């Protein structure tokens, strides 16, 4: 019963945080603080390219569950802003690889800094130990929802076309946060439930 109650509270709190972070006023505040005024869907595309490296337009659309015609205008706006580049594939003259530019990486870093400023204000007065536990839990949730480990900050994206490293994922040792919250995400049974 307590698990269900806690799950209900967590779902409600996450929904509220997501709604507030996507609110027009917050998005405007992030744009003002970062110096980059793009819609959340465009930031999502940049995040995707930063995490996975250069991709074909069709792969980007498939990962976002939309049609190519929905992604293309966003990519063109990002390209016009100098945040992504479009390069023809040498093996297929009809296809392009989209990759994030140095300016795109800088833009993401600026947006992350703006979000951290907003979160720092919201987290004022919360004990560092409780914040560390919450961070560990949310990181595990993100990993499990994504079906793969998230890339640590500062780690370069994989080379284009590089498949996920299944062996590294399967051999991942439990972290202190895994043990502290009792999740044990490094176990085969936890992965099997995904």
C-alpha cells in the first residue's frame, strides 16, 4: 500500500515539475538566461544529437516518433542558427547526416546552466544528502525509461553509427546510489523487467 501511495505521489510530483519546466514563463526565463530562444522540441533534438552523435534525418524522426516532415523544419531552424550542420553521406548522395556544432554544444551548456539556476532556487534549503538520494533515484528512473544508461556529463557522444555497448551495460556494477536506495539496477533481473 505504501509503495502505491509513494508511486502516486512521485508521479504527481514529476508531472507537476515537468509541467512547470515546460510552462511558457519558465521556457521564456530559460531563453532569457541562456541567450537562446528555441522551443522545447528543438532543445530535445539538440540533446538527442549531443547524446548520440551525427544521425540521418530519418533516424532522428524515428527516435522522436514523428514523421520526417515534422523534424525537417526544426532542423532547418537549428541549422540556420548555426547549432547543427547537415553533411551529405559519402556513401549515399541522397542522405544527410545531421550533427551538433560547437555552437550547438555551447547553446546546450547555456540552457543547462539556466535550468540549474532555476533548480538551485527551487531546491534552496533542501539537505544535500536528500538531494543526492533523489538525484540517484531519478537517474535510475531515467536510465530505465530510456532503456539504456544515460551518458555522464562531459563524456563525448559515440561516433556516428556506433552501436550501444551491450557488454558494458550488462556488466555495469551497482553504484553507491543503487545500493543506498536498494534498486540494484545492475542485476539481470532488474534489466529483465524493463
